[in-house]
C-alpha cells in the first residue's frame, strides 16, 4: 500500500528534476526509478547456500580437525580442488566462454565444465550471459552486479535478491549454445556440481585414508574450498570496482589491483580487462601475476589452446596516454581556457598517432630482422634501434605535454 502511493510521487519528482541535469545523471536517476518498479524477491536456494556454507565450513573444519586431525591428504585435496575449480571459472567460464579470448579443444572445455560446476557458480550459459550483460552495461541498471549499488550488492546480494522477470534470456550467448559441452553442463548442472564439488573430494579422501579422511576431503575440498572460490570471484565484482587504479580507462568503476590479482588467479587487473576484454591476459606484462594467463599459454604449447588473442602494444599505450591526458585535462580545464585546452588536445592526438606508428614500425623491423640474411642482420638491427629511438622521443614528447599542462595551471594560479 505504501509503495503504491510513494512510487508515483517519486516518479513525478524525478521527471521534474531530470530536465535540469546532464544525460549521464539523468540516466542514473531513471535507473533508480526503474529499479523501484522491479520485483524484489529472495532466491532462497542461493541465499541458503551462499550464507550457509561459510559457517558450515568453519564448524566442519574445527570439528574434523579436533576429531580426526588434519593431514597432508586434506591439504592436498583442498589445493587441487581450489585450483581446479578456481581456474575453471577464471579461464573457462570467464576468458574462454564469456569473452572468447582463445579457443580450447574439448578435453579442456569439458574439464572446465565439470570443475566449474563444482565451483557452484551456476552453469557456463547463465554465468556467461550475466557477465556479458555486465560488460555491455557496466555500472548501469542492466548490469546484474552493478557496483554503483554498493559493495555488498555487487559482492553477493545480487545473487540472493532476484530481480529477474520471466524466463532467463540467453539470446546473448547463442554462440555458446552450439557447444555440446555447454549444453551438457547446463542440463545436468546440479548433479555435476554435487558430484564434482562434494562427492569427488570425499571419495578421493576415502580411497587414501578411510572414513576420517573422506570427511576431511568433503570439508576441505568441498565446503571450505567452495567458500574460498566463491568469494575470490565475488571480490572481482565488488572490490575490483572500488579499490585500485585506472590506467587504461575511466569510463566505468573497474580498477587494477595487484593484491587482488594475487588472490583471484590474476583477475585483479580489472581495469585492463574492461578496456581490452577480448585479451586472454589480464596482466599483460610477463611479470604480472596472472596464473590464468600462464595456464592458457601453457596448454597452447600442446595445441590444446589456440588463437590466443593479444591486444597490440600500441593500443595499450594509446589507452594509457588517453586516460592520462583526460585526467590531467579534467584538472586544468577550469583554469587554462578552451583555446589552450583545444591546442593540448590536438598535440595529444598527434602523440598518440605517432606512438601507434612507432610501435608498428618496431613490429615490422622485428619481422625483417627475423627474416634477414646474415649479411643484412646488422643493418636490420640498426633500423630496429632507430624505430625504438623514435618511440622513446614520442613518449618523451607526450610526458612533456602533460608537464606543460600542469605547469600552465600553476602559472595561472600564481598570477
């Protein structure tokens, strides 16, 4: 009754306000109005499982340790299942199925489907559908785990509070429905999850050490591991949109975080991922902690993975330059005037285009060097070094540009 009275009033007030604000804020307010009209139901199955597994894991771990003791078997089962289920989500569900960042042969796809089911994060089809909507409408109302609705909403409340109307819409994952592995897993998701997530670690424990170790396998490989994998994934939806840096784009709330990457199989380089979602890497530098990237690369050596997609270096550097310039321009714009800002913008565009050409020239020189005969190798080396020197000059020019923008603001303020 109260809601039926308040909603029309709130809606009319919003209509009056949105005529005086910009497009972005207007859409935010209309999102709030649309959200108020949505059904708000508790998904009790998800709620009981997500909220119930942590206390069960703690109680089970303490009871098993006190009753039977903890051996190397339970520790081994935990780590094997933690990596198997965790990588099935980050490599399989995420980078392979959701983003098609590479191609994998059926043995790998099947293993991701089986252990991914054991991660208890729904089927490949549903997970990927939600994730593609997240990327399409990041931070907007259509984003299932919209981070602007709060940390806990994007962490796990979106799974518990069901706002879906009607049957699930899988039109954005029609490509996945052609894969027999995806269809098989979706049909038997609960059975596979129970078998590979709970029964299998207990069965291995029993085979090695009897009843006590079987219970340990269930507790450590099933319950405790599920909690760890769950909240590792959930942290990417929540913490990776709150804490960290944005070197590649500020269009949404995604952030890069080294410490988060360490706990999430490399998924913490989230700003890079949102900027270049088709790349099979999240940490694109060789030294970036990204076990998912290394896993994909390792199996490509045996031809089980192929067509690994990599963002060109020039595109990555262009994004960093663009973001750096926009951040600086946002600060200096109120004080330097439109004409000077336009001049800086033009110089920045020239620098970015020069960087693109310099990177392409370096790539071409490397190809020429690899194909050069012994007599021409010295000449090709010189041409490669010249291309690198050109890139260094352009990079220095851009840094000088940013320094001039900052200095111009200081000059205006001091005057």
